[in-house]
């Protein structure tokens, strides 16, 4: 086995090489632990404290400058019938505009690169409580907050409660699903007259498959539907592959798709067809779909397995 220092250095190098061209692709799809249920809640492992933390950072300079920082962490304390979990994370990315300027005279000038400007910024935090009703049935209660200004969300608070069922719980395969009721309260970066508070329904699942030793495939899906407005519908889907490099360190690739059927609006300057500014602004909806691909190092803590 390679020394941990070499493994860490190799993983860090791979993270930079892969993540650099994807930094702009992340945009508003912030890394998150927003799962339908806590996948650590009722596994066959002994009760105890479970924690994960991952971090990704990219910095470029020279003819252009850009930086991207992503972080995510979660901790779960599992008992025989109870499980309490907390998670938080976010992403911040910035880059310099494409235009450069020259300052001085035609014979003596200096090229200046504009300062970097934010291109993506989103954060979240959540808490969850699960209670085991039977070998497969459980009750779940959660609350969370998120901010994603580049998608028009200044603050979004969501509380949910429901019932879940464990369909498969084996060493190599885990699949569980949950359904319940939510209450959402949203504030937008631009007020467009809509009411951001509503009661909704939620369904979701979590799937985990050990492909081969040290490599795990995960898939999560959460669907939210407003019970007051038919158009208010959201989906959050994630597909990830985690490769364990040691008992505590791993490398994870995660692809996330966010869909909002009724996105907020943003204020945009209005131009004529010839490209002349009119001096007025209009309200236009954000795109319905955001996608993000991330590569990160993951540090995990778990109680030792019983022999």
C-alpha cells in the first residue's frame, strides 16, 4: 500500500487537474448533503458517531484569474432507534472578465486585468432526526436553510416530516425511500410579487451500491411539489462515485442536477435589437435547470467495526 502522504498528494493533484475545467460548470449547483433520508441512520453497523468532510479548491492566475472553493460536511450520531444529523456546505467561485485594458500612452502602457467577480455563490445548512418504528419503517423530521443568489434565492427555509421505508439493507446494497409533507418559506433577490410560503409534498430515495472493493456508487433524488400552486415543482438529483484510498481518505466525483419548474425572476437591462441600451429594465425568469460536477477529497470518521 502506498504511504498516506503519497496517496493524498496524488489525489490532490488529480482533483486540481479534473476540477479546473469544471469550475465554471458548477455554477449554481452547490454541493450538498440534502438527502431524502440519512443513509447512515439504520445500517447494520454499530451505533456511534459518523462524520464526513470534503473540500475542493482551484486557483488560476496569469492572463486570467479565477478561484473556486467548495466545502461540505456532515455529522450523524446514531443510536439503536434514534439518529440525529447535521450538515452544512457551500461553494464560491469567481473569475476575471474576458476584457483587458491598457493604461498609459501608445509608447508606454501597462496591461491590466480586471478584478475577479463572483460567478457562483451558494450555501446551505440542515438538521435531521430519524426514529426507527420497526425493522424497516421509520419516522423522519428535518429542517434546512439555503441561499443561492445566482439562482434568485436569497433565503429558503424548508421543514419536512414523513415516513420512510428501508427496501434493501445489505452489506453491498442499500435502498430506502421516504414521503412526507413540507413547509417552504422563500425570499427572493428580486421581488416579483409571488408568495414564497407554501405547503408541499415530498418524495425521495437514497441508493448505495458497492461496485467493487473500495468503490461505491450513490444516487439520491428529492422531489418537492407545492400543494397550493401546481407549477411550483422542484427536483434535486445526485449521482456520485466514491473511491476509498484508505480507511479515512477518499476521492469522490459527484454530478448534481437541480430543476425548478417555477424559478424566480431577475432584473435585466433592456437593449434594442441593434444592441443600443434603452435605459430600462425587465424581469426575466432564471433558467429552470442547473448542473454541477465536482471532484473532492473526502475525510471520513466512523466507529470501528466489530470483528
